[in-house]
C-alpha cells in the first residue's frame, strides 16, 4: 500500500500497531509552568541577580525546555516539537499584545484625571500656568477638520489613481506612477510639512490673504494629504488586484462597459479592504504632529475656519502640553492622547460597520 | 431572435503566440453547436473571440472576420458592449457577483445598462429564473446573496443572468465541468429549452454531453504543443460520432488520442 509511495526510502516507516498513543495528562503543561516559575524564582532570588521580569523570562525558557523534555519522554519527538512550537507561537502573541495593552492601560489610567466635560468644551485660550482647567476643544476641532479635508482630498484621488494603475495603466507611464507612489510612501512627515510650507503657505496663501502668508488648517490638511495618498493608493491597488478576473469578465459578457464594471462590480467587491486602507491612512494622519506645527502653527484659541489663521490639532496639543512647564499640563496631554486614540478607534469601527457587506453579509 | 454566427479565416493570438489559425465555420440559428477537442486546442479561444472577450487579455488580438447575420463584429465602428449584449457568455466556473443578491445578480445586465424601472426588472428576473429552471428554488430568497447558492444553482444563476439581457447567441465555456451529474443534467435540459430562442455554442470536454445536447459538432485539434489549433472537422453531431470523415476525429472520439 504505502510501499509504492515511499519506495525511495531505504525502508518503509513502521506502521503503528495501534492508532492510540501515550499522551501527557491535561495538568502536565500547567504543572510544568508552575514548576518552571518556582524554580526560576528560587534561582533568581537565591542568587539575587534580578527581579520579577527575569523570573518570568527565565521561567518561560525553563517551561519550554521542561515541556519539550516531558513530551519527548512520554509522547515522542513529533509531539514534543509540536508542543514547543505551539508554546513559542503563543508567547509571540503575548509579546505582541503586551505593548498594546500597556499603551491602552497607561492612556486610560493617566488620561482619566482630566476626562471631564470641561476638557471637551473649552480651549486653552487665556489659560495660564496656574489654571487647572483648560481643554482641547480647539484641538479636536482642528484634528477633525484637517483630517477630514485631507480625507476628502486623498480618498477620491488615491482610489482613482489605484484604478488607473490596476485597470487602465499600461507601459512606462503606469510603471512610473507606481514607482513614485512607492517613493512617496517613504517621505518623512516633516518633509511633507516643509513642502507645504514652502509651496502653499509662502507662495500660494498670500494670494488669498492680502499678500501676507498665512498658516491655516487647510495647509495642514494638504501636508497630511501628501502622507495619506501613497498609503491609500497602495492598499487600494492591492485590494483591486485581489478582485477575481472572472467577475470582471462576467460583467463584460453582459455588455456592461468597463467603467461601469469597475464602479458597480469591482469597487464594491474590494470595498471592505479599501476602507481598511483608508482608515490606516487616517489613523496615521491624525497622529502627525510635525506638519501641523509647521503649517498650521498651533494655537490656543478655538478656530473653526480651516482656511484662515492658526489651528491646533490633538497631536500638536499633546506635544505642546507635554512640554509645558505648568503642573496641570501633563494631565491635559494624557487626556488629549486618550481622546486621539479613542477618536481613531471610533472612526475605524464606524467605517468598518458601514463598509460591511450591508444586508448581504448576514 | 437567434442569429447566424459565421467565422471566416479567424486567427487569434496571445501576444506573439498564435492560438488558433484559419477557423471557418457557420453556426445556424436556433441550434446547439458543440466545440470539442483536446486541452489547449483553442476551443475556448475561439469561443471567446465570438463575443470579443478574447481581447480583454493584454496583448490578445483576433484576425479574420466573424459575422453575426452579416454584420462583422470586428469592424472598426462596432460597439463592443453591443456585441456582448447580443452574444452572452456563461463561464466554466460560476461567477455570481459577490456583493449582489440573487435578484440583483439576475438583473445586473439590465440594471448596469440603465434599466431602472422596478416592475420591468422584476418581470425580467422571474422570466430569466424560470427559463434557467431556478425560480422554484430561489423565489423565496431573492434578497439573499447569490454566492450562497450551491455550485449548480450558481451556474444556473449565471445562465439566468446571461439570458436576462435577451442575447441572440449564448456561448458556454465548459459550463458543467465544475458541477455534479444532477446539476449537469439540469443544465443540459435547459439547453434544449433555450434552443427554441437562442443560438447556443458550447465548449465541452465531455463527449457524451456533446453527443446528447448538440446538433452539430466541431472538432478542434493541434499538431503538437505550441502549434496553433485548427478546425479538423465540422458536421452534424450524429455523423461526427458515428461516422467521422477524418481519421483524427475518430481517434479522438474513440479515445485513442488526446
């Protein structure tokens, strides 16, 4: 039976007499973990070479070794390897989640102090170093407007660009566009800020402002657009490429023109992925500080007009409050940081809900 | 409704590769014509060149002339979308649109071509689904996703979608190769009924299927890998399967080659 398939081996593998094999009891793994931790604690504190972190790290290594040895003795080599690798993969997961949990916990615990109504209703206008209140209303307005305008600019531009690359682009021109989009991905945010400062603030904005250059939230939105565009183009491009060719052909075969096929068949199919890419870009843009500082200038007062005068943003607010000498400033910075993360989270969840295959995904 | 399809000296390329060469054949209205032959012999390429789907692939082109009732579909001033509306196509793998419901899938061709009136769409959907023998199975769940149907139902959904735009010729590229015998039978029955209204051209690897459903059969073959596919013999199905005039056809049909 199996001899033909394994004829290249010198001898066929022994057929097991029974399909059953010895298994470690269910409590073996936790028992080994406890023993490893205990041993590690004794070693670390006995020789007083470290603290609890070392106990956990050493304990984890001892656990892996002990688990492998025990499984190898009872269950055999294949099973021992399986258990060791499973444990390693779980450890990798824990290591990856640890920083995330830590960040969220730090934000929530430290940001809770100023998480009051006042924070969301007031700006920093006329707030001195000895004033305990003051809020981020102006910064929230700034972030929403700047990121909103940047999204309005980049989503149509980026999606259309990706459609061109995937559906229409042939030859050198499409290749060049792809290449420059890749290059754009690597632009540091400060450079995009400098670009908008030199181009928009210093050269173009005087035309709208009686000859004087002017900071504005719109300039910040332009700088953020430069950062968001490549992310959106690349993610949309990948998503469009994933749409199976038979779907396009199915629509063509019905006599549907190409542009309508793209609009009504290809884009809806790729929509959830495109939304994810857009949300990544928005999250990145919302967290940018340098370009906003350079071209919107920041400011303490509420300015709801994105086209005139200084505007702040949440990340800029965090930056300024964190560096402020007032003893009340750090609490404001933490709460603003928490607000920023919550804002991005809410936007992401909302977008995911909207993009979910509406009634069909049920 | 149904129209005559006639190919003369059709040669198709994929970039520099010549896939089929000098195909000449005429398909009469309201008949089923089967294209058979070994893999890679250009049956599908020929089929795809009949509704100008061949040129969708980059670098692919067609030479020669293909006429639908004396209109050459490869003329310069021909509207490709009009050609494809006249000549519908069903693919090997069922490809319902995943974001659309069963109803939307069936009327996709109408809707995307500008038909908006709900009553027209509903009538067309019911008519097409009845014609595709699917109405009874899906009439209570027209709002559910088309991708949730079984493979055979999906393929009949794709056939319904194709005939909903009322084409004159229906091309089928191995429509049953991914289906079980029961679904295959359902689709073969369907072809018999559709023959009253449409001209049907079907590519198949299944000889019995060709013998069962078609009036005429065209046998394609290649000399060796890399050579273009040619039409070897084209005749009444009965003649091809009982008394072919070319030795190669007989070898293929009896299983001695290919």
